C-alpha cells in the first residue's frame, strides 16, 4: 500500500514488523533481519511518523502477549484473492483458545475438500497473530505449518491455553 510505514515490536518470540498506513495495518510478520526504514516502537509509542493504526497494533500485541487481550480491534487491510479473503475472514472468527483443522476451515467456507488450498491461503496470511492462522492445525492433531516456525506456533497456542 502507498505511504506505508513499518515499526518493530519486540515480542517474547522475537521482533515483529508491523506495517501500515494512516488507514490500516497491512502486514505483521516476524523480522528475519534488520529492516531499513522501520521505526522502533515500545508499548505503542513510536516516532511522529508512525501511523495511528500501527501504534494501536503494537499496543494491542503487547497486551495480547501479557495475556490481557483476546481480541484485536484496530483497522486492517488485506489484499488477496476472493478465496484467500474468505479463509482469512473465517480465521478472524476463530475464538481465542480454540483451533480448527484445515479441513474444518474448508468446510466452513463452503469448499469441502479444499484443505490444501486452505493451507496455502493460511500460509499467505499477511497479518500474523491478529488474523490467527496459528489456530489452524492438522487433521491428526499435529501442528501443521506456520510461517513463523512451529516453535512460535506452539508458543502462541500455549499462550491461549491450547496444548496439542
């Protein structure tokens, strides 16, 4: 998106990049390296150029990791195919502390048998944690995959009281 600004939030699982505009957060992902053009943000206090949705996201992520928040309510914008957007919309409806399998997600969006396609859509989720792709697990009770790594997925699930 045009005019987006990225900030770094230090989570218990490592640095998170929170990117957004004056209108919405567009990306949250784990930093793999130092990124030029990012603003360090601590507890929602950034530089004067950090957009309000980004500051809200950082504050709410901090509350989430301190077990003081279960839902996020800052504006987000996700650009994807209609199928991806359907999957992501369903992810947003999965309650804190609950999981669904890839097949269950496929059935809920009216695409039974599309578990692999759901997995691909879940894997392309641009707003990690907030759009809770970590709450989608394998049919056999296994973790499945996670772009941030399985240790981080396990951490997030345990934070929410889920032990697989």
